[in-house]
């Protein structure tokens, strides 16, 4: 699978599952991952988001993307996040809903949630 098809696949997934992408008032991009039952905002470039991308590719597409392909995807998702600036979200505030430390979910934890690309 090439980078373009990978990006198209994830854009379709984001649209189909209505996965929120937005920037805070400082322009930091966030995503609410479908594997997080609390729907907390994760920094788009976090280890957890990268792990989610790799896991979705492997489980849903039987494909392991290159790090460059994942970077390209995150750049595109970042562009989409810029289309939605949320003034109500401040990543610097002591907001219990904002992920400030990136504690990657284990593969076992992700598999327990049985999230697949459909």
C-alpha cells in the first residue's frame, strides 16, 4: 500500500467514525481516538496516536507503514485539525480531560477494546 492510499484510508476512517480533529487556541492539533472510551484529546504527534495508526494499519489492512508514511498522514490530519479551532480547549490549562503525558496504550489494551477498521 502506498502513502496516498494510506492517507485516503485514514481520512475515510476519520469521516466514517466522526473522529474529532481540532486545534486548541495556540494551534496545537489534537485527536480524540476511538479506542479511548473517555474520548480525551490526544496531541496529534504523540506516541499513543502513532501507535494507534500503526495498530490500525496492521490489524485492519495487514500492512505496516513506514515512519515516513505515518508522518505524511499526521501532516494531513494536522491540516484537517486546523480547520477546526476550538477556543474552549486549552492544552495548557489544568484540564483533567486533556492528555498532557503520553502513556502509550499497550497492544493488549488495544486488542481488549476490539476496535477494527470497518
